[in-house]
């Protein structure tokens, strides 16, 4: 943070929000703001007085009070004044100084903030998957923007930043509301069950939008060359400097710093680096936690309702079903269906559920096998006697298959070798197994302090990390892998 004079000086423009006559000052400023929105920037004292007198709260309001209020707001720099000399017919009228009033720039922004605060709980926040899609499409246009003119680049950059700010603010406000004390209490009421499913579907829809778009945005930002970024930043700064500004001095350094800072915010939000979790992953986890909490509360509410339900009609229906049984055998079957076993066994186990959904049936879960043993001291597990089988031929055949597979893998890896080295940036499309072997060699060399290691066949190599800061993409049959630009350099020939 840079400490400046503007940061340290008091803001007199906000005094009218908490002054003694705040009810009069705020109403006057709202009249000016409403006219400002209608492009009616200048008002006379008589215009303000007539607008206030229309309301019953200002029946006793006098012109002298209006003049004093306008003078105080002018002193606090909320209003700018200019003397109107167009209709002056005498020296006396000129001495009376008939003024026109206009809102200052600070006051316009303060009123906008106040209106936003007044409607904070009316407007609320939301999670919009469409914002993620728009950000992804704009990020994909990064390389193309390097060839466009400054005006088109600045419009595209403004749209990208506006969407990112909306996404960031909306998700923070929405998650804050769902984690508030008020929301926590509401989730524990019966009325919450009415729109529980709708809320969960809404959150899951947003999670799907995250999964579809964040990965693509991550890859685009990672692979974006620094040269293209710099060209785009220069065009944005050039356009900003070309905008005529009155009484404001801007420097190229400050605009460039602001532009790069905004890009870095977008980059940190979507890209995970150095093992640190990005903001998108945090949002994904927070949304899943809320879904789990909603499901848990809904289950608790359902259990409470079931415990206190009136079973009279249910018992009557069951009695009618028993009366319709033909004989005692059929009644026994009906009893087993209604009341269950007479001597049930309750077995507890460490069952790991695949889902937290309360709608998942018990019969859809994977079974848990429990081996029961007698609780007596003399119990010994039964052992089955069996002859020792001769498996020498099977072992030889298995060993032969393993060696043949290893030989084929080594031949494929040797085909990737050029001049005694394997360059990860120049690899063709490879199989997942070949990728695993190469990454294992890479891991062994990284863990060694000298960056040297040996292959499974004893061939020595070292890891060339001179271009580690660059990025490369390994194309595999099951997808692409983005990683630093490493090279494996062999010290020995193939044995």
C-alpha cells in the first residue's frame, strides 16, 4: 500500500450522512441525485424547496431553512455553485446572488453507494454460471486481441474485468449469506424443506459451470506467452492515456501497474501454482460443504417430523389389512412385513457411503461383509489342508511375459531418445504407461541433490533443468499434461 495525501485527509463529503439535520440533508441530496439520473444537473433553490414541500414531512419547512441547508452542503463540498446572471435586471438582484447548484463527483458516488446499501437485502447476490462462460470466452480471445486496435482491445478488457468483478463479489456475498446465522436458523425449520431441493439444484448447477470452465481458463492463462500479454497491456495503457481528463494527472506507470494488477488477480483466481489452492478451488469446496450441510439439516428435520407424527390412521390401515388375511399363515407373513423380525440382530460397521444423498436407497449401496466368530476361548479358525502345487512353469511363463513387456517399453522409450537425451517439449503422442516411466525417472532425479539417478537397468542419467521456467505440454493418449520444460540426459550408452 502506498500512503498518499488523499488517503490521509478526511472526507468532508460524507458529513451530511450523520449530521444533526440528517433527515433534511439526505432528502435534498436524493433530490439532486434523482435529477442527475435524468440528466438534469443544475437546480435552483426554488426547485429544491418545491420538491421538499410536496412531501407531508416537510409541511413546516421554510425557504430560509432550505437556503441554510444548501449553504451547508456547499461548504461540505457536496454541491457546486455558480451565480446565475442571465435574468438579472438590477444591481439589487445581482447583490442577492441567485445561485444554481450541482452535485459534486464525490457526492454522486456516495449517493450510489447509499442506494446500493439500502437495496442490499432486496437485490441480494447470486451464483451465475453464465459469468464463468463469458470469462472463458473472453480469455480465449487473448491471443487474437494482440492484433486488434486499441479501442476494441480496451472494450474487450473492460468486459472481462466487469464480469470478473461481478463473479467475485456475487459469490462472496452469496456464500456469506448461506453461512450467516440467519440462514443457519432457517435451515433448521420445516419451511426450509419446501425449497431445499431447488437450492441444491441451483448450487450443483453452479458447480457444473465451475468444472466446465475453470480448467479451460486455467490452461489458457498458463500457456499465454508473455510477449502477447505485454502487447495487450501496452494497447490498454495507450487507450487510457488517450482519454481526455480534466484536472486529473495520470502517469503511464500507474496505469500499467493497475492493468497488470487486474490481470494478476484473474490469474490467481483461476490458476493453481506452487501447490497453493486457487480461489476457484476454495469456492468449489465451500459450495460442496453447503450442500452437505443442507442435506444434513433436511434429514434431521424429516426425522423430527417422523417422530412426532400421528400414527392413528396408519394403524387403522394396518388393522384392515390384517382383517383381510385368509388364514394365520398369511397373517404371519403380513406381520413379518409390518413389524419385521421378532429377534433381530443389530450389526454395526464402518460403512463408507459413496454419496451423502438422503434419497439413496439402502439396496443401492455396496454391501458390507462382516465375518462372525464365536465368542469362546477354545475357538480356532478352521484350516483347509491342501497339497503344495508345482508352479515352476507358471512362474517361468509369468516372468517371460513381464520381461517381454519391459523390453517393449524400453524400445518405445529408446525411440523417444535423440542424441542421448529425451526432451519433454518434443515428445510425440505417448501411451500412459510410457508417461508413468518418464515421470518416475524425473521424480528420482528431482529428489537427488545432484539431479542424477539410474534407470531400472542401471543406466545413469541427469536432469537438465536449465529451461525449468518455461512450460511445455506432453500429449498423451488419455489427455495433455502441462509441466516445466525438463530434459533427461543419459551419461551411458544403452546396454
